[in-house]
């Protein structure tokens, strides 16, 4: 099991007093569409609302599908590659962690180094240890983070917001993202590279059957080494951790998509619906259909 440690109190106004959201939007990709930006001067939250595809961030490929979100570092390079059969529909929010309060906010993002905004000293990054590097996670249908992300996009779709709102929403978003990191809802920054690679691999392949032998083949590490890494950092075995993440994804799908239990079982790499239901109940304490019934409609 994962041991919970009470996180330090984070106050948005104290820790991120000058943060600002400078842009937010949604984009529906066409089948097989590609899009690439060499240098994005923001911390970006990107999530997939539907469909699937792959994004490559600073050379790190990340397959994504509905419900998946990424927190991208400042000054990142990104390449979007939509699926040819089920292209993704994505949303993104661009944050400037330190935007001088006496400078006007331009609601634009620099996507390359020769953009005039890229050289503005009043738009800067700040160290945020809980969000160091590239982070990945899953959005829960009714979680505060999910609702906040959707609200911010809706605000920007109405037009450029008041600067006070852009700053207040940025502080609150950073607060929620840091909390998610502390609760282990996203990848951690303070783990060895080997375990980080394993986590990327597991999250990218949750839709497939996964076993310890798959992890050994991917990393070329011994089973005992992989087991030791998981016990040291997650206080559990590799197979138990994989099962937990598969059931978290299944729970999200049960609450957000109109899919049968058998279809969801296939999407988390457990093609036997009876075995899937057994695993789900053991992990969550309730049967898949009971979990779905707990979800309130619109």
C-alpha cells in the first residue's frame, strides 16, 4: 500500500503570488494530423478530452487517450501526432509562474525562441519541486482539478479575462497541481531514473496485459532489482502497483464513458471480464457496476 504523509500547507497567494494564465484553448485534430512547436515558453497543462494519439515532449514520447493529462515544463518542445483512426481532441492551459504584477498580461504564448514574448524578462519560470520535469496523471470525472481545468478553458473561450481573474486562476491551478503531486496522483520527481522509465512505460501500456516479465524485458533489469525498486518507492510489488493503476483507469472509464464492463476490461488489458471484476472489487471495495451507479448524472 502507499503510505500517506500529511503534506505541508500550500497557500496559493504565498507560494505563487505572481502567477498568471496567459492562454487556454481546445483543439480537435484531424485523422493523422501532426503539429510541432520547438520552444514553448510556458508551463503547460495538456489533457485529452477524447480520442487518442501521441505527444512527444522534449524527446519523451507519451501516448495519450481520453482522461490523460500532462504537466509540461517551462521552455518545452512538443510534437502532437493524432491517431489516424481516432484522432484526439485536446485542451491546454499555459501558465507563467512569475509574471511581474506591474506588467500588462498579453494573452499569448511564445512557441519559438525568436518570438518577441520569449525575450520578455517579466515572464519567468520559478522552481516548483513537485512539478519538476514532465508529469503525467489521470483526471477523475468529478475531481476539483478536472473541474478547474474545464472552467479555465471556458473562461478563455469567452474572450480574454480580466487580469485579476487570470492571476487568481493561475494560483489556484498551481495549488491543485502541487496537491496532486503530493498525493501521488502524478509522476514523482524524486525517484531514480529507472523507476521513472518504468512508470512511463506502465502508464503508456495500461491497455495491454502487463507482467513482471514485461518490465524485465523493457528495462533489462533483473526481477529482484525491479521488485526492490517498487518496494522502496511504492511500498508494494510491481504487479500490485500495475493492478492498482489499471483499476484507477477503469474507475475513471466507468464514471465518464458509456462502455460495458467487458469493454472497459479490454481497455485496461484484462480481457476476461470476470477476472477484471474480481480485481476491481478487491482493489476498490465495490463491483464495477456498483461504482458506476455511485456516479451522479448531469
